[in-house]
C-alpha cells in the first residue's frame, strides 16, 4: 500500500489544481479525506480476509460513485447536492471523487502490491507496471498491457496473486492476515522513494501558494463571477 503521506499529498495537489474558486481549507480537507478513504480497507482486513487493496480499491465503487454524482447533478430535474450546497458542493464532490480514484487507488494499482480491481466479482490483484519508449529500431515499445496478460486474471495486466494467496502487509496488520498481532513489529512508512518526497514537497508548496492572500482574493472574485453567471 502506498504511504499515507503520499496519498494525502496527491489529494492535496488535485485539490489545488481542480477546485478553482471552490478552493478553501474545508474543501481541501474533503478532497484529502476522500483520497485517504481507500486506505481504510487495511483496517477492515483485520476482520475480512483479503480486504487490503480490494474492499475500497475496486473499480465498482468508483464507478458507482461517479454514476450517482452524474445522475444527481446532470440527470435529475432538481439536484439534491446542488440544492443544498450550491455549485461549490458539486465542484468539491467531483474533485473528491478524482481524489478517491487518482490519489487513493491509482498509486497502489501502478506498482506493487497491486489492486483487486474487480473485487468481489474476481479476487485477483492487478499491477499496471511497465515502460513506454520509442526505439529507432523497434519503433514504439510498451510493456504496460499485453495481449493476454500474465496470471489468472481476466484483464490484460500483470497479476501478483489473489486475495486468498497474496497477503498484503500494512502497519495495521504486518502479516496481512485477519486478527490483530499485538507483538508484531509495525513500521509506518513516511516515504519510501525520492520521487515521493518530491510529490510531498510539491503539494506543500502548491497549498502554500493557493492559500496566499492574493490567491484567495482572486478565487473569491472568480466565485462571485460564477455565482452571478449562474443567477443570470
């Protein structure tokens, strides 16, 4: 599982980039919380075998949330979310969904130990890993997707096993199995690669700039303009 600090930093970067005039401390907190939500399946694994990187990381949950948001904000005659929180609530909800999928799920999918994308329909862990390059002799070469995939899964991605055979250890339960091992050594990883430290530093810098007084004033002006356009 990706370090929690990295997940939070990615969520903060998405908030800074996508919230626009809806940017404020509360909105950032909502997006970061949504990004961190998938990490809770590590705690659920204490009672549910194979829940880590599966229970809250699967594709169905993200699709269901996206479908519900689209139905409420675009298809209903009267949106409940827009009626209660206005345009700001709709903007924050969509960015929070992006935080959930991009910052919360994707880092575990694009690297070990992988994500059980189709859980509970299928219990295979998938990893999207490889390279994309242009060779003067071979042309375009990519190793992310193969014709048949590797492993027992249905998707054309590499597989690291299933929720039954591949236990993913976390600081909550280091052995990756149900039950709380009180005597086990626990390691809370802050970052485990240099590029992750760069992402965290970038998130801190981005939030610092967005929270500067002139940026907040500009966002407030833009929000007022959006409100005026909506009323017209």
